[in-house]
C-alpha cells in the first residue's frame, strides 16, 4: 500500500461549453486539493482543443494544479501544457516525451495490464493509469481492472499509479486502500448532486481519513 496520501486527478467532460464549464472548474478547484486537470475532449477539431485549452490552462495552473492534454502530444506542446496523457493507441511514449520535453509530464494508459505498465515505467513514464475499475458513462472501457492490481503495483514499483473508471466519492475507498496514488475522476465530480466543489471537498476528506489509517 502506498504511504503517500492519495490525490485527485480531474478529467474534463468529453464535451463542454466554455461559458458554462469555466465556473464549474473554478468551483471544483476551490473545493480542495487537485493534483492536475486533464483536458479530454472528444470529436472536436484541433483548433477547438487549442481554444478551450488556452482558456482553461491558466485557471488550472493558478490553482496550483498541472494541466494535462489527453491523446495529443503535439497539441500539448502547442499549448505549452504541463504534460500529456497517452493511450495504447495514441502516440508512442518516445514521441510524447519529445513533444513535452524532459520536464513535462507523460502518463500512459495501461488498462488492466502490469506488463504494459512495466514497459511504460521502464521507458520513463511519470505515471501509469489502470482501469476501468467501475462502469463508466464517460467512456466505453476496453478493460476491467481489479483493485489487487494497485496493491501489486505498489509493492513492486516506484512509478505512481492512477486509478480510473467510474469513480465516485461513494466507491473510491477500496481503490485508495489498495494503493492508488491518484484517482482520476470525471462525472463523479461534474455531476455530483451538491456540485463540483462539494465533490472535490468530499474526495479530499476521504483521502485525509484513509491517510491517517
């Protein structure tokens, strides 16, 4: 199990309107500690990713969080984002690292595979992401992962691990106990009944309680 307190890794909704989403993002970031925010937009043009990214990145960074772009190292580099997250079907790790530089963050989706994660970690990835741990409406998961995967990873590797997939305040505890360094959450924050700020606050309360054992 990780001795480091778990942190929240926010993922944007797959479709958003800047005018409506910006206040929600500010509210979320004001709710407590957020390690990073990943811009994950689906079925939009490169220009739209750049437009939305340029508007949201300063808000995220001013709150002390890292701004990560999903799938596209080239757009991350254009935005001068803090890093990029790549899937197994996206750009290679080498291409992602070249795009964001040695100081940039490169995270890699590894589904439910320790082998993929070992490969990514040995290549130099800053984190590996496992999932999906729960059913999700945000994205159709290719694989289903078991919390034991996080326990094994923590026992054998130093590279931080991110748990992803259908995570809410209500179902997060087993993943934190298993050793997730970060929980990647989208709908569990943006659609929380009390709003995104309350969701972030609740996640942080949970992390604090579990960190104390």
